[in-house]
């Protein structure tokens, strides 16, 4: 078994978390796949392999549609984690066909391009208001003042969650997403379970209200969605879908915003070019997501034996696809360590690929472009006020805050 030797890949080392890209380059140079004993995973660092494996049906986000835990050689999760797994395992992200196909088809009937496009004026208005407040205050924390409130409010607005009920959404999401890190602690699991219970109870009540009095919102749309056989989402599927849309719909946007601005502030030539030409915003959004990827690692189970570069990986193993490494692969991206907001050929995989391609990608792009444009227009002198600190997380990559000054 080929194992990592003398490699700087250490997802629990603050120095690695601060800048994993040199270690990725070393990992790519060592081959196409390597076993990482601390997490019992096979690391895949190259863009071509990651892109292909995301579309390979021999891999799956779950194995329970084909095997029991015991048949797959895995230990079932502890009973006390059951509320988290009930919530997580009924969402599209962790399902495979035929359940994934059915649920995504029904969700797509409610989460339409028209639904997303209808939110565009609200997104731009809210982004403008948040940035104006930041400018009037002479600066602040770009994370808490702009990056977090924008996507949380947009998803809440889309779902139809009343403004007075929105305060717990971000804490619930953060606690649930803690379970996606490598080898989460007992405390992390307990927080995720508690948040899963509280968020589910809230949504169950809101769904019941929308059944009685439908509105022009996504929850009402999910209730009404059905196919030609009158198949509908179960209550648990609706709850899990709403939580997934919130978690996935804002975590990537929040972290892309602060990661992106931190990258711009460290590359003043690119920031100056963007300030001089706002037409670069669309390509800048794509490049910033590539340059410092908000989701660094995505896992798949091996359902049927595969072979990568002569290495047989057996059924029951777990593949860890390194999105951050793939997005810096020089085989695909010219001078990948350079931030280039004019990069035209940019097939980054920050939104995944294949049947699990992010359903919220169009909305995320609208949000990122709206906040970037508002900040460029309303805070043309924005500058760093203090060196930011990285969150200790590896999988979901972000900052503790980004303190800025204006004026």
C-alpha cells in the first residue's frame, strides 16, 4: 500500500491549513493517488482524476442503497448521532440514484431558474445596503458585516423564513457543518446533533404552517412539487433539503467572499485592475473561487473496485478528492499559483461535477458578483485593517474574520 512519507500534508497543522497549496504540489508530484492512514482515505490530488471520479458511478456519496454498514466493512455511527444522520442522509448531497434522482427532480420543480432570477433584485439591494453600512462606519469585519448576512438572508428569503426567525440559522448551520471535518470530536458531534434537532423541529413547524397557508416561497413550492405519478417529497426530505440549501447555499458564498477579498488585498495589482474595470467581475468570481477554494476536500465511497495509476482501491475504501489541489493543477491551469482575474479558461471544480453538481451554483454566482460589485463601487479605498486569522478547519476553508478600513 502506497502511503504518504515525509509529506507536509497535515490537515490538523495550522501552518498547513494557512497555506496547503505547497503541500498539494508535493502530493501531485508523488503520483495520482496516495493512502493517508490518519483518516483511512485515498487522497486524489490531480484535476483530471478528480473530475473523472466525480462522474464515476462506481463511487458514491453513500453506500447504504446497496450495502449495510456491516456488508461494507464499516461500523455504524453511534446511536446518539442519529438525529444528525437522519437529517443529513435524506438530503440530495448524500444520496445516490434512484433516491437522488427522484429528490433532485422534485426539488428542481421548485428551485427553478426563474426562482433564482426573481431573487436578483433582492440580492443586489441587500448587498448594496450591507456595504453602505460598512462604508458609513468607516470599516468593520467584512465577514460578519457583509459576507455572512447576505447569503443567509437570501436563502431565508427564498425559503420563506420570517425575518424574526433568522438569527439561529447561521449558528445551526455552522454546528451541523462541523461534522464534515476530518475525524470530528465528540463535542463537535454533540453540537451537530443538537443543531439538527432544533433546526428540524423549527422547519417541521414551518412546513405545517405552509401546508395550511401556502406562500410564494420555496417551502411552499417543495410541498406542491410532484411528478407525473404524483410522487412527492416526504416531510423529512423537505426538511433535509431546506437544511442542505442553507448549509451549502451560504457556506461556500461566505468563505468565497472573505477568501477572495483576502486574496485581492494580497495581490494589489489584481485589485487595482478590478477597481479600474468592473467588467472583470464575472471572471473574477470564477478565479477567486479557484484560487482559494472554499471546499477543499470531497469524499466518495468506493462501491465497486477501481484502479488509479496501477493502484487497486477496493470496495469499502474511501476516496478524498482534493478540490483545492485540483484547482491548482498546472496540467490544467497556467501558472496556477498566480491570481489572474482575466483567466479565460477556468474549469475549476469548486461547485463539484456530475450528478452532485451544486444546484445552487447560479444563485451563488449572483451573490458573489453582487457583493463584489457593491464593495468595488461603494468602498473604492477599502484596505486591510489587521492581519486575518484562519479558521482551524481544513475541509471548509475560511477566515475567523477580515477586518477592513474604508476612507
